[in-house]
């Protein structure tokens, strides 16, 4: 009896957190959340989107700060829809489509919140495209540099044609010479010293091997050596255990290196355990990869 009781106790103890984790809890947010950023320095989560109320706290910024127990907000300066949030050094950068009224926001597209002095700062005149005040950019910190990528052709108040991709070291803006005004970049990664970018582009610069995923070797943008010509989309890329993983809507039957997911070791592209399927159908679209 003693042995049975111990086994039952262990089983109940192990299952209890699993059962508890199955309950969904309200976060008390009144509208859409479009993006998240986890700040591992201050141990908080930023949520951005169309929401104007986070846990009873009203804001026009569309940004909520979750500490694990309750929500907080930033002082109103923006009025709009933040599309990307990222911490770089001691500032929180927010890009999106902002209205100048009613808080006299100096930029339509890019602002920063000083985490030390607790004040809003402009970042030049922001990111813009086609002579307008608006540009679309996501952000990611890699090797202590802040990268902006998306759909824009100028950044800040300097005369720099950034062509949808630029990096920022806190002072200087540097273009990576992405070769197209019109083809948007959807995601980036650095793998073995080379810069990878993906998007919905086909035959970039007229090269039939430059489809969906390309890399920058420090001088030129070149093919990755994988045939994604028959792909429909690449949705996400990430470096995991010294290999580059790629997921999206692509099929081996269309000439791609796998079904929905492949990996690259710097020399060879390989399938990953037969790929993904949906009810036995090879057409399956994994949307995102995250290393946790």
C-alpha cells in the first residue's frame, strides 16, 4: 500500500501543473495586440497594437507593460498603432504609424522611450518611404546592433538610401545595400558571419536563384544555394544549435529542399524529420520559429 500511495502522489504532483496550465486567463486588454517584446533586462513584456486599455489603465500609445502580475503604460506621446517594439541599450524603440495630434508627436513612424531618464525622444524624422512621412519597419537586435527591416527607402534625417534594410549602432545608420526598392524584407538572421533575409521576392536582381531567401556576404547579396523557386512563402528563420532553420509554405514536390521546414549547416540543405503535414496532406504552413 505504501508503494502505491507514493506512486499515486507522484502522479498527482506531476499532473497538477499540467491541468492548471490548461486554463486560459483574461489579460484585460480591450483591443487587438499585434506584437510583443520580452525585455530580459527589466523582466517585463511589452505588448503593442490597437488596445487603449490595459488592465483598467487607459492609453493612447497602444503599448502595455506586463510585469507578470499587472499592467502599466507609458506617458501619452504617440497616438496610433505600434508595429514593432525593441529595446536597444537603454532605450525602447517603437515603430509604427503615429498621428502627430493630439500629443504633438514629432514623428509619424519612429520614436524612442529613454528608460533611464523616462522621457520620449525622436529618432531624427523617423523612417519614411516614397517621400511620405510613413514607412514600415520591424526591428531586431543582433550582435549589439539594431536592425530595421521592412518597406522603406530613407531613414532619420540623413541622406541615406537604406532600401528596406539598415542597421543602427546608437549613433550611425549603415545601409546593407539591399538591392530593391520594391521587395519588402519580412525577416532576418545572421548565421556563420553572413546576413540572411527573406521575403516575397522572386528573381531578385534578375537572378533566377534569388527567390524568397538570400544572404549578404559583406559585399554582395547572393543565393543561399537552396532552390525555393517553387515556394509560396517563407514565414520564419532562426539559428538553432549552429544550424539555420527555415519554415514556410514550400513543398519538396515543387523542387524545394523539404516540406514546410528545412535546415542548413552552412554547406548542405536538409529535410527535418520528413517535414510538416496537415491531416496527411503535405500542404502545411508553419508560421513562426522561436528558440526558448
